[in-house]
C-alpha cells in the first residue's frame, strides 16, 4: 500500500509537470486563463443595442469564455457571474479607428489603457497619420510585453516608411525607393496590419505626390486592407480642402480599396461652412462605386504641433537641423515668418492656440499663445518662432465650427474616433478627447443636442468601423462574436475633462468586457489585461 501511494504521488507530480509544460507551450502564464475559457457571465435584462443601428430590445446576453454564446430571453440559464443590467444599455465594445495610443500601450504603467476603457473602448487602431513604427512584428511584441488593457490593430505608416527610405527630403521617390517602400508595405500587411495610413499634411508625407500613395495603396489591396489619410490640406495650406479630399478619394478609386478621410473637418475661418461640400464630394464618389468613409472626433478643436500648424512645409525640408539653419538666416527667416503669418490666420489667430505640452518650459502648458506673447512683449509670430527654436511644442487649436462638425457627424459613412494619445495622468494639458471623445458624443450630440440618435451613434462606434476595416468577429452583439461588450448608464455617461483641466476619466461605463474578461466591473477597473494585438488575415482567393 505504501509503495502504491508513492507511485500515485509520483504520477500526480508528473501530471502536474506536464500541465506546466503544456501551459508554457501554449504561451499561457497561469492556470486561471485556462479556467477563464469556460467561465460564463450572464448579463440579465439589459437594453441590448446590437450595433447594427437597430433599436434596443430587452434581452439577456450570455458570455462563455471569450465569445458571446447567446442573446435573448435566456430563461433559467445559470452562469458563474450574473449581472443585473436593468435600465442599462448593452452594446458591442467601442472601436477607435484613429488612436495615437500605440506608444503608451507599449509602456509599462500605461498599458492598462484605463482612459480608453473608461470611454467604452475595447479596440483601437494605432499608427495613424502616417506615423509610428515601421516594423509591425516588433511593435506587436512591445505591445504584448506588459499586457494590454484593450485590443490593438496596427496600420502601416507611410510617413515612417518614407522617412526610413529617403529621410525628410522634399522630392519624389526614385523608382528604386518606391519599390523598397512597396515591399515594406507588403511586409507590414503580411505581419497582420489592417491597412496603410498616411499624413500628407505632415513632413515627410507632404512631400509625396498622390501617385506615390496610389502605388503603395495597391500593395494593401490583396490583403483586404484600407487606406486612411490625414489628408494634405484641411484648410488652405496647399492644394485646398476640397482638392485634398478628392485626392484621398482617388487613392481608393485607383487602388480599389476602402479609403477613409480621417478626423474629417473644415479647419479655419477660410473654410468654415465647407462641411456640406465635403459631404457632396463623398456622396458623388460613393455613387460612382468608390468606398469612401470618414472618421471624426466630436470637438471643435484639433491638436497638433506648433511647427506643423504654422511653418511652411518647404522650410522643413531636410529635418529640424535644416529648419534651424534657415531660421538663422535673416532673409530666409522673413520668408518663413510670412508663411507663419498665413498659418496663424488659418488657425483663427493667437488666441485660438493653447499649449498642451512643451518640455523646455512646462509653465506655458495650458496657456494661450496670445497671452504668452503679451507677457513677453512680442508679436505672437515672434513668440511662436522662439518656441519652435526651443523645441517641440504641442498645441490645441480651436479652429472649427459646430455646424460643420454636425454636418459630417450625421452621415451614415462617418465613424467615431478620438485622435487621442494615451495620456500620462497629470502630465501636460492634453486635448480632452484623449479621455472623453466617445462619452462626449453620447452626452452632447446624442442626449443634449439630439444631433444623432443613440442607435446611429453606437453603430458609428461598433459595426461600421468593424465593417470598414474587415474586423469580422467584433462590432456586433450576436452569438459567435468575440465578447467585447460594454454596459453603460446613458443617464450618467459624460466626458468630465475640459480643455483647461483635461485629466479626468469619462464616466458612465458600468461594465466593460475585453475578450470576455471584465476590465471594468461595477464601475471599477479590475486590472485584468485581456487585450490582444489583432491580426488582419489575408482573404482567401
């Protein structure tokens, strides 16, 4: 008997070791994750809004592991966890199509993504405006290193590709350089990226002719990817707003892929009222059969760099060292100054520019350019030039009107986005969209102004972006889909942060599930990091 006990004990040890080896092989860090695969959560009696644009209906939602198992009257069903959602809305997790959260999510201490979760976000698309890492596989590893609070989908950034191949030179790519960039796009798509992003407003993307973008976008087509662009001109900087919109549309037309006017807007007094003109151009293209969409954040203020807002692009040819040399030459500086005067007028003047981040002198953060110039006894242009010489200045720019915001928001092809970076709590004075974009749309434009109804607002945050980008397993609250689920109280959903005091989480999200695991439960963060880096699979030919 004694020896049989010894053998049995040894067998248990061997089995335990085998289980551990299996977990290591599967890349699973603990047993609880395996248990979670069969864990059930039953959300009872919620106002289910499935993301399609249909009205809500009272129903139960059963989550098993990482999937939605059933939606409807589930009667006597039992589960490991039961949530009473009476009076609350139950929807698919929100998808942010334009997020600058990539660097933050790859940083220990920020990878929890709490400001995003507090808005109901469960998936974010990163590397927008043509910026971000070139190596998708390396970025994926960095994102997963500390765990992710939300899912991340990657875009291949055109500006970064161009910079890596030909620096910041204002010229066309040679045939060899273009071929190299095309190969890099294909490598990125093979690594699971969802499309190509560009920022033809910014250096060095602004130096690329439309044909370059068209050729690179063709590399995305075999993968079912999209083209998303912070287009060349949202005002009167270069080709003009409408011509810039048409340039983006034509990339989609030539490459045969969906194309997105990202954070669509009419920027500055000279184009205020152009919202309907943008709508007209998009509708014309869609009638022709071109898949054109837009995304938008619900604010009348944008955010960018002071140099990007004011400097003429020719002055930035060759990078910062070349810029400072030009600024040091009196005659050239006068030409730069003339361009800055025009740029400031497009932004509506010095009292419409607020500094959000300036590491050389944090004391100016949160203050207006006009006030700083008055304090220094300078013309605002000279103050701006001094600040640009001193380092990188991030700004919030109050340059839109609500009539244009609303004209674009109500379109069935407009998705919701934040354009926000993942904020480091208490650091700088960032645009409040980083904390509140999705909650603000629900509070201000649904509940208070009635610009859009709730069904369409939720659709713009869920099934519409999922359909545009081809995320087939998310965006709808139906059986078989991945269990990214939000439960919120419409009476309390609101953005709390302001332009002068932005560091406040949005409110109203009662429960948030990411891949079936609770990231927010009863209004409190759980600390669970269930996010994944989502891969775009190549369509079967």
